[in-house]
C-alpha cells in the first residue's frame, strides 16, 4: 500500500516542535478526544481522491442494504436509510479507524426485531438508551467488560444469526405471505406454504443471488492494476472494479428496472417494496412514550417491555464495531483507541435517535468495501452520508419498484459469510472444551437471542473459573518433593492446593518435606494466606518442613505482612533442597518487611 494511502495514524502531531509544552499537552488532549484534528491539517488532494472513491463505493452499497436491513428489523424501509447517515458524520470527528463505517447491520437489525416488537417508537428509543449506555461505558473506560465475551460465544451467535436472518428472507425470496417471524414457526410455515411460491419472485430472487455471487467472484479474482499498464487496460479494470464493488446497487437497480417494465404493461409478477415516505427525517426528541391503538405506553413500560435488550443491544453493538475496527487496524498496520470507539458509536446512536434511527454498529461488509477502495481517512464517510441524504430526498419514489426478492438476495449474500463452518474443526484441534460455549450459544440463539448470548457467556465464565479454582499442580520427585502451581493462585484454588500438597507430602509414610515453587504466582489474597498458614501448621505438627521458592516481591510482602510462623523462603530450588536434606535447625532470623531486598530474600521466619 502506498504511503499516501496509509494516512490515518501516521500524521505528525499538530504544531510538533513549535508550541510550548503546555500547549502540546492541551493539544494532545484535544486530539485524543477529537482524533480528526491529528490528520486534518495534513489532508491532501491524493487523500481526497481516494476518500471520494471509497465514499462513493460505500454509499452505493449502503443504500440497498439499509432498505433490506429495515425489513430484517421489522420496520418500514425508510428507517433503514434514517439509520445509515448519522454514523458517517459522527465518525468523521470521533473515529480512530480510517476503514470503519457505522450504520445498520444484519445482526443489529435482528436484535432490534427481537426487542422492539416491530414498533418504530421502541426502535428509536432503544437507539437512544443504547447510545447513552455506550457513552457511559466510554467515559468510564469500561471497554474491558467486552473481553469477557469469548470468541466461541461470538462465533456461535454470529453463525446462528446468519442462519436466522438468511432463512428469514426465504419468504421474500419465494414471495410467500403471512409467515411468522419466530424462527421455528418460520421454518414450519415456510415449508408448509412452499406450494404457494410465486414463480416471478423465485426466479428474480435466484437470478439476483447468482449475479451477486458472480460479481463477487469477479472482484475477488480481478488482477491488480499496475501504473505501467496501458491506459485502456486501466480504464477497463476501473470499470470492472466499480461494477463489482457496487454490485448491490447494480443488481437492485436491475431488479427495479425489470419490475418497472412489468408495471408499465399492467402486470406485476413481483412483491414490491412499496411506498416509502419521501424526504429527510424530522429532528425530534426520542419517543419517551408510545401510542398504540388502545392506550398510551409510558416510558417505564417501554423500558420494561424491552427488558434485557437494553443490555444485549448496546453490548453486541460495541462487540461488533470494535471487532471490525481491530480486525482492519491489524490488517492495515495502525492502532485504534477502543474507549474512543465506544464514544463514537455511543454518540452515533444517541444523536441518531433524534432523526428516527434504530441502533447501529460497525459493518464488516461495508468496512471491507471501504478498505478495498483505498480509503485514507474517515472523511470518506461524509460522501456516504451525503448520498444517503440525497437518496431520501430524491430517490424514494424509485425505491417503490424494488422487488422484495432482490432485497432478500442482497441480505442472504451479505450474511452468508457470517456462518463460520471452520470454527468447529479449529476448536476441536485447539481446545475441545471451547466447543461447549460455542454449541450452547449457537443452539439457544434459535430460541431467544439473549438466552443464547447469556448462556454462552455463563458457560465461558464457568470454564474460566474452573481453571482458576482447579489449577494444575506439577509434582516432581528429587532430593525433595517439589510442587509447582501451573497458574496463578487465587482463593478458590486454596483447597485444591492443600489437598495436592497433603496427599503427596503428608500422606506419605513417613511424611516428607516439600518445596512449593511459586514462580507463576504473581499475587495472593487473604484467603490464600490463611490456607498457607494452616498448611504450615500441618507440616509443623508432622515434624516436616514446607519451603517456598520463587516468591515474587508482591507475594513476599503479603506473607511478611500476614505474620505467618515458620515461613522458609529460598531464592533457588537447589538451595532449598540442600537445606532440607541437611535438616538443620532453622536459624533465628527475624526479617521485617522494610528490610526485605526487592530482588530476593534468603529466608523468612516470623
């Protein structure tokens, strides 16, 4: 990649070498909160050209996808477009990745469908509350909480979501009507009503899927263009690249043209998207109450109705967005600020709710288009957002003729890569126990998304806690019995450690001296100290010795502070074994905490 493309993250700090230290500090703080200030002064015409191409490519991708994802969310089509532009503008100011684009995604649309009952008021309020939660997490620097959702849980969820979303579009692909949205009922009624398939929708949907797949394969196998190639070759390459990158818009436009042709003849074999409200969304406060046919639902009742969705939606939004940002930052050799990304997506959802957006997150597919287009900075998103706004103002009358089968084809081809069939084989080779949270999440997500995610996270946490509570203790025979915990030592592991030591040393006939090798133990707590104290007393009663080797300084200070009796510590295993084999009387050392050297101690005795 050329140096002109590697833009974001490489710009020199503003005023480097010119401003005094106080100004630099304040400027650095300002750049941390507003990352665009770091690269904007160095913006060039080359960057502008690359960002223009990328913004146009993503814009042509997001418009048909936004219409399609609104269908997944169970909302009118215009809400997909309402959700597609705010992130482009907010991320320009707050984003730390040049590649990421924020907007509606298949997974977020599925979650919105699950928790908002296909009511726009609920969806917009969910965006506002999710944004507030994400902003709070960003300001409090709680991004580390996302690390507790393991990769098998994420893979299980995304694979189940791919199947749920993909199968949910079969009804539109075949032109079936009155199919429920619950997955198992959906499967049942789809197969039951398969005889009612509309031939026109089925043929058009399959043709659109075939075209999308062919254009994707063409883009993946198009050779790279080189400057020394003839002008005609470069122009043809650019034409092919543009057509394959904007394949969603191209195929949807083709399908709309076919549908319009039939409309002119007076015969319509397709189910169309229908009328879409024209114009930009009004700027309104989020609906803190909703009016149904029978009554007015209060804010408290709306929150209760959404339930755990208020936790699942913001967390999954953050997970998806940060995973996308980290993936492309790693590929393109730059770094992101995870907490700053939390602020960007949180503010996007909060402000988006004022223009009737539902919750959004980072899109992997559109981010890939952005990166492959050679984007240099988040400025490319400005053109993408402008295209969405122009489409709302001028193209909504044309969207009427888009067949639902074509949008279904766009969704199915977009979510298909989310299903990771290789992950099972990989986990089987690497760690088979990780298949448990994967399978639990995958299966339960077909029932209820929140149950799948929560159950998978719980299983992952139990596996983690089991490894903490039951650490492996390596036992080696030699001049003395040596026991070494293979991992850290925390309070749930005390009983396991005591049992192992007592079985190997005190359970022998006659009882044996032992050495506890603690080089892997970096910290201990009060419960561990009590357990070690009881263990030392057991050894003293049986007339044998327990010595410690490899204590790190923080652990050493804790043991000193606990005033344990008879603690013997040696800097090396050889010294400990030599001492235990000679079995002399322990010298009467009385070492205070403040006299302990930072690097090693020869012996401790209270």
